[in-house]
C-alpha cells in the first residue's frame, strides 16, 4: 500500500486559520515537507506551524523551489522534490506538503503532484482546501469580497493599467495581487477612476505582521512588502440583468 | 462591556474545513445565531456544526433571511435580526453568526453587521475568514484555481453568454456560479469555445453530498442543484507581459 500525497493548506499565516482537517494530518505520522526558496531558507508555511503548540517532528524534509520564472530550473526543482517524496510514499507512509494559503490558489502543489504522479502513477493525491490570503484580507478590513450577484476579478497588478481599465466595467470587486512594482501607478489610476476611497491595501494578509492601510494615497513613494495586495470595490459597475432562480430558460 | 459580534465562517460543508479559530468561538459561551430562509427552515450553516462532536447549545437563535431580491423585505429581515442580537451584545455576551463558506464572499453578514452597528455604533465586529466553496471545488477536482501569474474571474453565470465572451480573453480561470438556470446554454458555449474538456461541474462543493462531473456535456438537459458551479480553465489566453519583482518602475 502506497502512502498518500497530501497538500495541507494552512491559510495565510494566522495559525487559527488552519482547518481541523489540515491539523489532523499534521498530528498524524505523515512525513512533513515544506517549501523554501533556497537551501536552508525560511519557509513561510513552516513558520505558520511553528506558531502553534504542535511539536516539530525530527524528520521534516525541506523542498527547494527557487524563486525564478526559468521553466527549466523549476522543472529540475520539482523533479528533485518528487524523487525525495516518492520512495517515502512507496514505503507506505503519507507525505504532507505544508502549503501557505490555499493549495489550489497560486501554489506550486499542482506542479509537484504532476511530477510525483509521473514517477508513480498510482500515488493518490489529496488536496485539503484552505483560506486564501484575499479572503483573510477581506475579513480583516471588513470589506466584502462579494455581495449578492457580485463579480470578482483576481489579477496580478503587473498586467498593467490598460488591463485594469478593460476589467473595471465588469467587476464589483478587483483583487490586485503583487501591487508592489507598480504601486504608485495603481494609486494614480485609482485616483483618476474615482476609486481611492473604495480601495484598501493589505500587506502580508492574515499573517501576524499584517498591515492594513485604508488611505492608500498615503502609500505613494513607499517601499512596501512583496506580499501586498489591494481590494478595490467598484460601486459604479453598470449591471446587466442577471438570470436567477431555479427555472431553466433559453438564453 | 459590550459583547463582540463574530462571523464564524464554517467553510462549504465538510466539518473538517472549519478553522481552529471558528471552532474555538463555537466552544466559547457566545450565543449561536444561524440563518434560515423561512421560520423553522433548514440551515446549511447549522447543519455543518451538527456533523461535528460539538454539543448544540440550548439557546441557539434562528435568524430569518428570506430568499428574495426585494430590498424592502430584506431590510426588514436584517433590522429584525439586528434587534434580536443587539440586546445580547449590550448585556456583554458575544454573539456568533454561523456562516457557510466564507463570510466575506456572498454572505449576508456584511448587511447584518451594518444594521447592528446602526443600532449600536460601539459594537465591535470580527470576521473569521473561511474556505470558500470554489476553493473546495478546486481541491476536490484537483483543478488549480490559479497557477503563477494567472487571473481568476468569479462571476454568476446568470449575466449571460455575451458577458462570458467578454471576460474569456482576460482570464486563465473562470468560476461560473449558479449555473443552474442556463446550464444547457453554458455547455453549448463551452463547446463552441473549445473549452468542454477544460471545464468541471461541481454541485454542493465541499458538502457531504458533493457531486463532481468532469464530462460536463453529459449534464445537458439535467436538472441540477441550485448550489452548482463550474470551473473553467482557459489555456488559450494570450498573456500580456507581467511586471514582476521588487523594483519599482514607471508604467
């Protein structure tokens, strides 16, 4: 019997946002793996668990996923990680990957699980869903992500202001991820579109160091953390009629 | 000292997806409130808790939020709920609203908290973030919601196919909510856009009765549950360049 490969989503940083299911896996005898950017580096995911009363197992395994967009370097890293994991699974022990946030949302778990299943197609993979950082940001700021019939667009800000202009008429909420490299431009854009008062900035959402800035204009010129997002509500969206209810109709 | 009004997000249905923080509040002596559509009706949120080992308190309070889009009827319902809650808070006891999914995502908690704070501006409101249904759907289907630099659009399907056509070029993933009333039309649309194989249908995501259908074309003509969504991956999106990294640049 092979062990199972489990992605335990731990939420964005607050150890209280770990689900009971993820907690149970952490308490089991599954081998813990945690991602780092470089050998011996800090792991945000492991950091979440160290803020709990759980004892650190003696045999935790570090998996190096370099911070690069070079596909070949990444492929080698995933293959190496898969080679570490598969023998453990084949020996019958479960392996749990500690994942910050939600494993289906901007995590590398999908890639890793593909490489593992390439090495051994019989490995069963289980993903335990978790709280994404932008839901934690919405909770902390008391700004709804979505109310009835609302639309939500989640986009890395790096696609630029023309893209934001194209999306704006379609969305009640925009979640702008990784705003750091164009923070000043985004602030100017919000100002021009009359949305400054509808935006909130959140650094390290859900983590102990979380910082919330409601008056985002104050951030102009500031160097913010890489893990920064903005929630933008768009009260001016012109809505089409929405087809609701339980009756099937032709459109 | 007033009590706190707490929204405890319970996740989409699997009691294992309740966070430790929400669990702690449920174990405290806070007064439980749960939403129903009509007096004495079933509460999905309460149902999640009944599937745990927690004992049901004797004094739980039902709050009626009718399933209507009539603003006046809803306003009366929220006002009535707020009138039930505020005296408890003013007597110094915490009140916890049981919320299915995530309290910031398509829940009525935002409305309720506004009415409570209208009656008593000094009430402190706390939102505990939870796992949204579409993250649970992604985990169950092993379909990523977002990989590196991806964009995600979350839209009620009821806005129609023209709206989907307008959004498609901008998104790597579309989450189509409440697909029931136009299920057949959406299936035809997916077929025309070459996306049938990239879509998955999930009924009651994250709940014990969850149903996953990978071959969505099989659903044509079927009457599905109201709580149904589709995840659609769009591998053909033409991406602009994304500005990344930590250096600030002008755009």
